[in-house]
């Protein structure tokens, strides 16, 4: 009996620790007061509406959206063929490639950001947007390769030979037989990449510059000047967006199978 | 007589390992030829080369008078039923069978697919996914998928090995019926001599990348020419002779009870209509069968036996 109680208490505390901050942010964003505070001073939706009135939020949201969508698509365009080659052919140095591709997960973002700024952006003078795009593509690539590789490893290879014998070219076999069967993995990789890119802070911090910022960086900048609950309101909206995406993914394709 | 499918001097290798060494083989139109041998004998490699999935190191392959050695698999007119069927998991039965016709743009898609499904007895299953079918049904889908393309040659890679014993017998008959019905030339790969004997017009026994013997099932079964083939079809008692050849007996051809040879029973096992003995003798270890109505010999018992010449086949070592 006391064992059950102990388990419930531990579980409750763990959940409170994990989800608690989320509720605090939601509560703070519904405040009627002028500054970020918990418990909130009165209830109102004014700060939620305020979010949509801040120009820089709109602009940086567009930047983040662009990076998350197209950076992830670019990572998939590189990652799917790479995964295929790594899983189907005995590529010389294949393991090294796998390791290199995973590097952005292992190396701290601060270091990646600094290195990109010092050795890519400054010497070549590329635009901030190009730098951000390249960085986000590289950061998402490990997820693309890992998730898609897992799908490919679960797919038998003789169906490609069967397709070839039924008249397909090798590329046709990939397109008609392999791709439809790893579609779930590719979608899962896209969602994971999208969320990773959208929430990325340390690398974007180094690469953001005048006029071009991702949303999280813009939120930090905003808070340094204005300490009102609109940042909390924006955080809540973003959290709901992420939850919505993952929930939909789980419901429609069993997301958790791939991650 | 010109062969419908002809392999000449075919040499196949993986890296430095030669899997098939200068193989010559002719197959007639409408024939069912079995490549028989233990794993590693090169039978599957040979089949994959006919399909075009492996490029030969040397030699040529012709099908229906055309040299296809360098022709890609998709344009050889060859069908292959894979050991594990290789059905497309994302397509239903109908679309699996229709796949090749859609790719090659063949006309009359719907009636041809329906006809192929009817041939293998799966008309009612066209909407199912492969995962919803039994092993035997998947096998039939794989057959229909190949047959609908009207291949010149149908290759079958151990098609019965993933089925349980009863289904295997049923599928064996089914294959024979299909072959009679469609008249398609078939190359069947197996390591099971009973299957090969039951199905084939001709059997090619392979060992270590070379042909040991080619012949009708009756010839292979009754007149093996090498010790390897003899052992493979059950002549398990093989004794080298002074002239360099060897004589081979089936365990059932060894007569127990009297004779010039002496031995001791090492083991005995009951096998229904007979008892199988292992005898340690001056000729080495001998397998011998005896009818069950004779009294069983105990392990360790002394036994005399005879190896009658008329029960033996002569094989060249």
C-alpha cells in the first residue's frame, strides 16, 4: 500500500516538474498586468493579441518558418539518398560518413555557431539568411539520416530486385517501391527536423544579424528591452503549435515508432 | 536442336570467390529444369545471372535466340519468384500483380490481372494487403505477379522452402499444373532432392560451382554417375574400388543377417516401415535398412551383412 503511495507521489512530482513550467507560462500569458509575473495579476487575453501586433515577431516568425520548412526539406533531399546509399551499398568509409553526419547532434550548438560565424560567414561574406539556411540544414541532417536509415533497414531489399525484374529502372524501383514504404519515416524525419529547427537557439544566436532573426532569438532580444507578458503568450502559442504537430503526427502515422 | 535458354562458359564471381565456374547448360522451351545442390553450390547465383541481377565474369546467356548477357533485367523477359516472395507491402494483391503491366504500359490491364489471379486461385483476395495473407497465398501472388508478364522464362528460387510440409505438397502440384497450363519454361532452384525428383523434366545437380550430372529424375535417382550425386539421392554406402571407381548402395540395398562382412551395431532407429542401422565394420561405417518384421538387433550386437553387386551402382570418383 505504502509502495503504491510512494509511486504515485514520485510520478506526480516528476510530472509536475516536467509540465509545471508549461502551466506557469500559460498562466503568466493570461495576465492582465503589465509585467511578466506568476501568479498572474487578473485575467485577460490582451497579451495574446499583443503578440500579433509586434512587427518583429511577425518577421522573425516568417524567418523561422522558412528555415524550418526549407532547411528540413534540404536536409531530406541530402539525407534520403545518403541513407539509401549507406544502407544498400557497402560504401567505403560508410561508418565515417554516418558519424560525420551525426556530428551536429554531438557538438554543442555554441561551438557550431561560433565556428560557422568565424570560418564561414566572416571569410565568405555570405548573407545572414544563407548562413542560417545552411546551418539549419546541417543541424537537421542527422535526424533525417537516422530516422530514414531506420526505416530503410526495416525494408527488405529483394522488393527492389522484384521491381527491376518487372520492368523498372533502378531509380524507378526506388521511386515506386522504396519511397512509398519509407514514407512514414520520411514524414517523421520532417516533423522532427521542423521542430528541431524551429526551436534552435545557440547556433541561430551567433548567426542572426541586423534585420534577420529567428523567432527564439527575437524573443530573447524583446525580453531584454520589454518585460511584458507577451513573450509568455508567444511561448504558449508556440508550445501549442509543437504539441499540435506531434499529436497529429502520432495520430496519423504513429510518430513514436520512428523516433 | 537449339536450346531456348542457353548458358555457355558461364563464370560468376563475387570479388575473388568464383561461385560458378564455366557452366554450360541448355534448356528447351517449355521445360522445367531444376538446379539442385547444397547451399553454396552456385545454383542461386546461376539463377540470378539468368535474371540479370548478376553480371557474368565470362560466358554468355541467350534466351530465345537473343544474346542477353548485357541486357538489363527489365528487358530480358524473365520472371523471378523470390524465396521470400518479395511482395510490395504497400500495394494490395491486385496492384502487386498489376505492377509490371503498369510499368511497361501493357494494355488490357484489368482483365489480364484478373485472369492471372484466377489462375492461382486468388480472385477473391485482390483487395488484401500482403501482410493479411498466409505464406501459401503470398506465394501465389508472387507467381501471378510474374506470370501476368508472360515471361519467356520463369525462375523460382526455393519457392517451397518457407511453406509447411502439407502446403509444400499442394504447391508442388500447383506448380506442375501451372506449368502445363501456361507452357512457360521454368528454372527451379532447390536443395531438396525429393522436390526436384517430383517436379522436374530434367535435373542439374551442382556442386561447388560446377555441374555434377544432368539427367531426368529417373536417371539421377537410379543411375547417379558421381559419388556426390549418389550420396545426394540416397546411395549412402559408397565404397571405392581397386579400379578407381566406386560402388554405391542405398541402405535398403544392404542385406543384413548373412554375408561375408562382419560388423557391430552402433545405432538403430525405428522409421516406421523399416529399421535403420549404423554398423561399424571392416569396411568403415555402413548404413543399412532392415524390414521391421525382422527382430531388432541390439546396440553392440555382432552382425554379418552382404553388399550384393546387383544392388549397387558404379560411380566414377
